[in-house]
């Protein structure tokens, strides 16, 4: 007797409930819910060992996990159900796995296995190779490809079958920075225009920023925060997420209400205006990109930045072509991200007095302790 069709949200292609994977008595993944919608790029982000790849393997049927997987509303509970899911999906991993055949035959091979005729398969393979910018390599063998070219061929093979879901497990990890940036830009453009839903595993914030519609941040096998890419990447819900995303200004203190406005009062006594947040003990963090530096205090009314604090440069650190400037504002630490040109113009050297400014909306207020027991980057 066929399984009754489960109630499934409109537009949902895959849903997981109560996924749990344990090995050697240790829980690797414990995820109560995961949903992927039509055409959505859902990034599983987090540190190495967070359980991201294991969750991906459970979702695409490569690994069994406790719980329920629904594909287009139907439970994937048997070999036949798992086969149906696999036929509707494609996967690309960190290292490209290509056959000892021509590039064209590698890409057409997946189509042939799914019953596509020879001529149609080769035509679709050429189209996919062209989409990834490697059609000119059609007659080469994998041994004559660079790492970036081989990964583009792997992606072309996956996209050629027009999968409902594309699973990507650290697809950029083995590529050099220029190759990685080029491929990332191309994939962002492809995913923005195609109907394929994507689950992308990465520990790289730049990749998440470039491609994600939705981000689920994982740590210790659990999803700590999930939501739109803008929400998760710009408004981390816990200190652990904020630390991973590169927030460097951590201020312990409390939120107080004064004159109908909320302000954050640091333990050092320095206060600044913040957005809506519960009153009481908290941690405030400000992204380096949101801190603006002035040699002199800006004139009243000349800027929309509500918080302008006098401070002193403590250190200047390189980050590629940019500079991270550590500023001490009477015991309140801030970090600003500036260009080398701005660094030179303001003569930013240790001991230099200046003013640091930021908007009230740039202040992220977190509870003094997260549910992971993490208070800040030193915890």
C-alpha cells in the first residue's frame, strides 16, 4: 500500500524532520527541521566539523539518518523512494570525480545514464559546458585540465541533467583564490536565473555572501541560526555566530532606557545609542565595515551617524588590500575596516587621536550568554 502523501508547504522541494546521526556514541547531526524551496540557494555555513556535510549526505540519500525526509511532499522511506530522489538531484564535491574520457563524454555521461539519447545528450552537454565557460575544452581529457577547469566540468555535468536539487559540498575548497573568485561569480549568476534549488556546504563567509538566499549556521551538529542571508550574515543571533562571521568589536555591558531612547552602557562606562533590544545585561557588537573614522569630530548635523566617540588608534592590521584599525574609546574597544588610502589620509598609526562613528542600527545586541554557553570570542 502506498504511503499517504504528506502535507507539504507549497514550493517546498525537500523537507527534513528530526534528522539525527550518531557515530561511536557521539551525536554528529541533530537537526529538528530543514526546508528547501524551489529555486532557493540554501547555504549550510559553519566551522569544520559542524556536521554540514553529514546533513547534506542525509538530504541527498547518500547516508541514513534518524528522522523523516520528504521530497516534494512524499516520504523518502525505501530504496525506491531514495532512487527517485537521487534521479532528481545531482551533486558536486570538493574534488572533481571525472572519468578517463573526453570532457564532452563526461558531461554527456550523466544524461545517458538517465536515458537521454546520444545526440540529445551531447547537445545538452555542449550547452552546459558553454554555460560554465569551458565548451572549448570539450575534447580534452581530465588529465589535461587545471583544478578550476575540472571543477567547472563537474558542475557542467551536474547542471546538464537539469536537477531539481543541486548538492554542493565545499566545491571551492581546493581552488586557488583567483579561480575561486571567477567561478563563484559565474555560479552566482547561474543560480540567480535557473530554477534549480541548491544546498551549498561551506565554511567560507564570502561564498555565503555571494550566492545564498537562505543561510543555516551550524555548530556541533546543530543549526544555531537560520534565515535569510541578509538576516543571518548581518544580524547574528548568538556570540558564536557573530564571532565566526568576523565581528571584532565586542563590548560587555547593559541596555538601558533613557529619555525614551535605548542606549548601551559598556562596563567601562562609555555609552552609545542602540536599536531596539531587551533591557538588561548584554553584549554589543559592531561590524568593522559599519565603523567610520574621522580625524576631527564631524560638525553637528553633518552626518546621520548617531554615535560619535573620541578615541585613540591602538593598532593597524592588514587584511589584503584593506586595513583593520583597533581603536580604544576610553576603555570601549572598536575595530574599523578602512582602505589603505583612508589609512594614509588620516595618518592612522598607534597613538593617533580620532573619532569613531557608527549608526544606532549598526549595533547588534546579543544576550550575555548564548544557548551554546558562548559569551564572546574569548569564551
